């Protein structure tokens, strides 16, 4: 569950996204991720948009993400109001800080 990541994981915060990262026991497994959108993000339409934007950003960065990690992305109030590129930029910054990004394309 996400609570283990919240407790033990390292967090990275920006105005549009919060990222929690935790290393898995089996380093060969592909990265696992989850998305949470709380009521503070807005109504159901806004929460869905936030999840969609986060998922699109993750999908574009996936080839660069190292295996063996669990990641949770938490949407913030600004998330549904910004473009996918802005979320991707924040996500890339968080993952780079966490040391999860490979050189482009190699896994």
C-alpha cells in the first residue's frame, strides 16, 4: 500500500506534484507507480484530469526510469490547471534528484 511509501520513502515536493520514492527488495523488477488525488485537488473532473496529466508524464519518462523502485505521485491543487509539459518537467526534476533516471532509452 501507499502508506509504507509515505512512511519510509523519500519525498520530493514542487507546486504541481509530490513524489515519494522507495527502493524495492528485488532490483530487477520494473518500476511500480501509483497516483493519488485527494479532494483538495477539486471535483471528480479535475481529479481525473490530474491523474491523466500525471500518467501521460510518467509514460513519456518511463523508458528512462531505473528498475527496482516504487514511486507514488500525489497531485496538488495546481495539477489539473497546468499543462502536461509542466508536470513532466517537475516529475523529471524529482526523479533526477532521487537518482532514478538512466541515460535516455537504456534500462
